[in-house]
């Protein structure tokens, strides 16, 4: 069955960096686009970034463009989100999403605070 396991979240100071990982299994990862989403407390879940199957086409939400980088390793079946210049408003639960079967990971918490 499909499994998406996120890791890499944590507490970081404003201006800091984190790299999230999403390890995928149960489907042919290299064939499908993937995406990262986030949900802050009291707010709706929103798209952060998405990437096509081969990794050469990406799209970002305006709020993270220039600060976050989405990538994937189709040999390791893993997607990444490199986050830099983090701001308190980036605080949220970050989810990996497989659109092909509308499957969500369990999420990893990112907290940006001094």
C-alpha cells in the first residue's frame, strides 16, 4: 500500500534553514508528480510547492518562492523541501501529497520562533 513518511521538521530560529524529506513506497514514485502542502493552526491547508515526475518542472506558492526549493531523488524514492530564510509565518504542519491517489503523509511540524 502507499506510504508517505515525512521527516526533518523541528524548531528553528527566524532566518534559519531546514530540509524536509518525504520517503515514498507502495507505488512507482518516478512516474508521478508530487507536492508539499502546509497547514498552520486555524488556517486551511495550502500548496507550498509541486514537482513533476522527472523533477525538472517545479512550481511554488508566492509566499515561499525564492526561499524554498523542492526536489526529488527517483532512485531513493524521496522528495525534499529545502527551506531557507524561514519566517515565523512558515510555522505549520507540512505534508507530503501524492496526487495520483490523493494520499497524504502524516505531516511533520515546522516551528519558526526565537
